[in-house]
C-alpha cells in the first residue's frame, strides 16, 4: 500500500490565503484502488453502487468503502495522496517507489531470469476552480497509476498503467469516483508475445476529493 501526504505550503502562500482578495486554498486527496468486478460488467460504476459505494462520497465513506472491499478480498489500495492547491492554480503530487520485478527471457533456447527495478505508484496534477459561490469545486485532473497486475509468461509480473485525464465537479467536502473502461500498458517479459493484463475482471477505481480550507476553524 502506498500512502503519503505532501503539503506544498510555503509561508508566503499561507499569508496570502488570509488576505482579503487571495484565492481560496483547496485540500485535495486522491485514492486509487484495483477492484474486482464482474468480468461481464460493462459499467464499473454501476457495480460499485451495488457493492455499497456511490459516485459521490465523503472522504470517510471512501475510506470505509475501500476498507470493506479490501477486507472481503475484492480490492487493493494502489495509492492514497493528499496535497493543497490555490483556486485556479495547478498542484502536482507524486508518490512513487521502485520495486524489484523478476523478468524472464529466452536466450539461445535457455530460460534466464533477472530482476529489474520499476517505478510503481501514483502521480496527479489537479487544477481546482471554485464555482457556484464556492459550494462546488471544478477540477481538471490528470492522474496516472502504475502497478503490477497479475502474472505473465514464466510467472513474471505484468506491469500495468492506468491514466485518467478529465474534468469533474464535486461538492465541497466530497469525493467523486471515476472508473469503468481502463487502458493498460504492459512490459515485455521477454517472449515474442508479451503477456496482456486483464482489463475486465479487475478495474482501477480513482476517487478525487476536494474541500476548501477554512482558516477560521
């Protein structure tokens, strides 16, 4: 499980937030989880509702939803990051580590094995804008999740990448869930036909939370 909190808040930014004409400060949080869904399902979010989730939830509800699926063996958390951004300004956060992945190759008719280090984790770029008197936060989001997804030839792990690039709007203090069709990229394990990760049985669900920071509290 990857979990980190990155707070990019300099003293000058904090002082500006208190100024009368300063842009609002928005707290942002992103979850990414791989969830086991019905292989025949064409709409991941419909099944999320059947599992007790909702397209819009509070941060606590997202935590409980993912924990419940994790406890049932139907989900694994791929990333959980937090950051802050000023209204109308993009914030970027990256929580990535390198993990050793065994690789297999066929050289001269002989199977050889090696270990390579690959980056896995979550990167996010989010630009929030307050609308409707500050009750809604509109966001341009660009999120990429890299992780291992099952096994390929010679039992070597398959690397997969999921990317979400969209614009969403969410009530302040809420998270919006995105899921469904997911594109994957795979790493060649050395065979002439590299293994392909399944894109149906397990899907990546990404939740994006936004709330305006109230310095009076």
